[in-house]
C-alpha cells in the first residue's frame, strides 16, 4: 500500500471515530461534518473553511445561558456575561470562513450599541480577524418577520487573507478604507424592491470610525455634527453636579401605591401616617415642561422605619404580606415549578419598600423629571416635591436652561443617535448615557433668557392643559362622549370648523347634530378651546426661541441647523418643514 493510500485509510478511520464520538456526545464538529472543506485535519488548527456563511442566528437571552456561560467564556473572545447567544454565532461564523470568505447574518441591531457587544465590535474592527464591508440597519421594521418583534440589521464581514497559501485575489487582500452603510427608517422600508432601496440609501464610511465603542451609522456630515455637539458640551453629571436617580421601586406596587380615597382613609385612622405617604408620578404623568399629578400616592416605608408607629399603614400592608415577604436566601421549591410568592431576596423587611433609596431627599427638591421610556422629549420641571415610581428618573437641579436643552429639537436629534432604541423606536435614557450627555455651557445672560422663556411656558401650560379636562367633561355630559379620542383630547390643535367635524365623527351614526348642537359646539370652542389654542401658540413661539438659543449655545452654523432639520428623526418637538421655512433654510 502506497503512502497516499495509507494516509487515506488513516484519515477515513479518524473521521469515522470522530463522527462516532460526536454522535455519542451530541455536538457538531464542523471539520468532521465537512472534511473536504478543511485540510491539515491532524493539526490543532486545521486550515480551510467555507466561502460563505449566512444565517439568522437564534436569540436566547443571557439569563437562560447560566450553565453554559463558563464554556462560552473560555471559547469565545466576544464573550460578555450579559450577551445574547447570537453574539457567539457571529464569532463562530467568522471561524468557519476560509481566508477571503464572507459572513452575512440577519440579526437584531442591538449589537451596534449594546454594552454586551463591545467585544464583538472589537472583533469586527480587528484587521487581523475581520474586515467590515457592509452594515444595514432597518430599525423596528416589522414586516421583515411578521411573526416576530425584531429590529433587523444585516452585516457583511470578510475574513482577511493572512497567507498566500489560499487562492484569493490580491484585491481581496487589500484592506478596504471604507464600509458601505445603509440606514432606512422603519416606516420607509419597502416590502418590495428592497435591493434598489438599499443601493440608493447606502453610503461609504471610513473604517477608522468603527471601534469597540457604540457604532453610529450616519453620513459623514451627520457624524461631524454629532462630534461638534459632544465637543461643545460637557457631561451632564459634570454640568449639573449631580447624576440622575431612578424613581422608587417598591417591589409590589399593589400594596404601596394607593389612590386618594385610600390615602385619606389611612390618614383619618392615623394622622401621623401622612408623613410617609407621598404624592407620586408615573411615567405616563410626565409631559413636556410640566407633569400632571393624577391624585396618586406612595406609602414610602423606607428601610429602617418603625412600622408600629403607623398602625393604619401596617394594617393595610398586612393584607398583602404573603406577596411582600422577601425571598429567604436558603428557600428551595418543595415541588417542581413552585415559585416564591413574595418579593425577591434582600435585606429589607416585609413592610419596607424594596429599594433602599438613600437619595430619597432629592425627590423633595426642585428637579427635572423624565420617563424611563421616551417616545418624544418629555422633560418636566417639578417644584412641589413629587416622588416618582420606577418608570421615572430625576435630576435634582434647579436649572431651566438645562430643562430647555433636554427638551430641545437638537437634543432629541442627538439622542436618537445616542440612546438605545426599544420597541416601536422608543428611547431609553439609561443612567450612564444620561450622565455623559453633552450639555453646552452658557453665560449668565443666556441662562437668564432661558429661565425667563421656560417660566413663561410653565405659566402657560395650565392654560393649555386644564381646558382640555373641562372639555372632556362637557362632551361626556352634553353629548355622551365617554371616549372622545385623541383629536378632541388635543382640541387646541383644531379650529372651530374642525372641532365640530371631529365631534360629529366621534358620535354614533344614529346621533345627529342639530343646528342648536352645532351652535353650542362653536360656543364651547370659543369659551374653552380658543384660550387653550392661544396658550399653545404662545408656547410654540417660546419653544422656537428656546430652540434657537440652544442651537446657538452649541455653536451651530445655519448649514448645520439645516442639516439637523433635514435629517430629523421621528417625533421631533417642532415640525421640520415649518422650521426650515421659518429659518429660511429650505
């Protein structure tokens, strides 16, 4: 038997044995499964690989990877304890390529900015391991996968050629100075003709712009403006001298969050408990510039409280004791699937709120409050000591210019590209991101002007908001409209004719408006809606002045202001087309 024949016999025996072991242990060994794709199988690092690896990796949250994490940490450079399993599919895909081969996946866009994908981004930008060629981000485009709620992105990465031993052209071995980038907002992603839309929307970006830090997929001019905003600002925590704090996490809201009737009964039974029942806001109560308190209260039984001093509250909480008990450290289920009925383990007592909230005094100060999930820039000022639930954040700073900057179109434009995106393109202002938010410093005169404009807005807000409540009551009583709809809830946007038309459309078809009804509606518009409409117009004029002031504070040129409005994200606080006309920048 010749040498080559003996080698083939040995190779066949080895492959057969390895397949037997793989079947026994139920793992997939790529070199065994595709022996013709690799050479030097006896080596610790077989050579070869696939020309292309494509796929749509599975999503498995890190909480479900517990027992596997030690092995993943040992095996993958991209490992992060908080990473979804698709991160490791990326690295595995790169490993399976031959030098010069390409990998392309359709996967969630979270890896572009998520902290857990920092090592993955570092891998993609390591010229010895990968060469980024193309990235497309389609936002929250739902029709790609109708049965799944995803944020689809596509990436193409090439494995670099580090040796002349493989048949790859010289062109493939030359590092590309740029990568092609495509960003199409979800509402503009076509169901047909996607290739043409991608080709039209793509543009090159220098590879030098990509690192392990969060990736910004924007044209060069937009990136330059982002850099200018960051360069002309200081981190918000440094500017304000305080960091944002989250609202109160009780661990069981049904016990600690109460309405006014329950609060009044508890106080009647024990007047002392008024001291620890605080008015609070939900995220949904926070509006632009100011908040609307809905008559809700929080039993603020913080760590160390002597609950025996507040008997009515103790009696109230006793009704929920099984759900309030903290989970014992040594608790184990007695039957399969059994779950602890109370709250998570911790050093708190059953009658105490779950978080320690050592910063609770900050709630009683003048402050800026905002939502945990943002669909638009809604930052409000509170001087009344309102607490907030865990869907809110606060900045304990009496600074109207800061409030103006946070509510400005420029900051929403920046944050759309800076803050993490959630379902339906909501933004989440996570703590560390907000601490680093660039705030332009201004002189005394500028700050005083901003304070004056904001004070006027805060005075006008009740004139805009309160008539809406009165109008809803009037429509319910006079016309039986229990659910008047969003347009009537924002009736200040309607002129008299539109107001009558919207009311007519909201009524049941069998209910016709008489001439007298129309006259009453027009009269109500004059008495209630017109004043709110006037207040809204004054607020709009003041917001425009503040927007110009903030743009100037960051040193924006007319061309940069034009660029901001031309590349405006959804839900800008002012209308981009109207602002371009107002500023003469069409």
